[in-house]
């Protein structure tokens, strides 16, 4: 029987070379880690939430279209509509996003005077914001029910009805309030044009907080907030609230935002003290 002398037999020691050293072991290449499949996240908003959005949007926009001012109104309506027609710049600070948005409506509507077309666009944005509010209230109502132990056993039909009615009513109340109604389609001004876009920002943040690993919703919210900042400077006061929402969902990112804001604020104070930049020298803070 032939025996392979290169392999140790039972009970024998492994062979060594003449120097007495053991033969080197063959290195095993590490296997690459298996690819982890992405986690599928169920949709946050359900069909009934979108139904609430549609009902609120249609209800508000129908009323707005029926009550639109037929021509120019008072205050700065004429100036703003002229800027919209030419995609130009009205009075400072210019409102670039509003100008482009309102010009788009004067372009796509082939009938009616310019003021009426601008009002149609503003009424659409306001109704859209009411629909977004209905969407969030409907979904938030369901989350609230799930978080209350006494209501967890409620029938599915009742939960659907409660959420649907709550969301729709919330959207209608916002849109049919006297101030929102008049500013959106009667007076033809920019004051409340930022409200629907702020609601869109909050909706994107709500979706991102539901699945923080899906950063695209956070990026979309920041994109919309950039548009929002060009509508009216008073809307910048919402920045601390936006950052708090981000910090609640992702504390590390919130910490970085607060730190960056603090550094910028201190830098502005130092530049104001130095008096080297005229634009900063004219800045005033509310005491």
C-alpha cells in the first residue's frame, strides 16, 4: 500500500524541515460580508390620508375659485401682478420664488386678465397647503389613537372615519378662515403664500422622522425651506422650530445644526462690532 509520506500519520508529529521549523500554514482569504438587503419601510400615509387631502384641497379650491377677485385690488396688487407678468422683481426684497411661481400661472392660463391668473395660482397653493394639513392631521390622528392604550381596540372602521373627518375638517378650517381666505384670493398679496410651503416642509420632515435612514425626504424638506426663505423674511423665524423637529428625530444632526447656528450668530456679532461690512452694520435685533 502506498503511503503519502508528506502527510503525518495517526499519532505522528507533523514533518519539519531540516532547520526544525514547522511548515507555514496556508492563509485563508477573508470572505467579503454579504450584502445587506435594504429594509422595506411601509408607506407612512395611507389611502384614507390621501382621501382627506383630496377632499380638503377640492373643497377649499372650489370656494376660492368662486370668490376670486375679478380684477386688480388695492394696496400693492398692481405692482405685484406687473412683476408676475414679466417674471420681474417687485419691491424689495424681490420675492423671487413667488415671482416665478405666479409668472408660471400667467403663462399656462390662456384666458383671463393677469391679476385673475395670479390669483388662481395663489389660490391653488393655498388649497394645496390645506390638503397637506389634512394629510398630516389624518395620519397624526391615527398615531394618536395607537398611542393611547384605551383606544387601541377601537374598530378599524371607526378609526378610519375619525381620521378622515379630522383631517378634512382641519384643512377646511385653515382654508376657509377669514384671514387666509382674503389674503389668498381676494387681496392678492404675498403675506400667506409661504404658509402652504411651510406645511410641505413639515410634511417632508414628518415622513423623514418616520424612517430617518431615508435622507431624501430631509433633503426635499430643506429644498422647500430654501424656497420658503425667499417668499418672506418673517418665515425665517420658523428655523428654530424646524431644527427642533430634526433634533427630535436625529439628535446628532440637531446638535450639529445648533452648533453651526451658534457659530454664525457669534460671527455676526463680531462683524457688527468691527463695523467692516455695511450690510451687517445696518442689521438690528429685536430687544
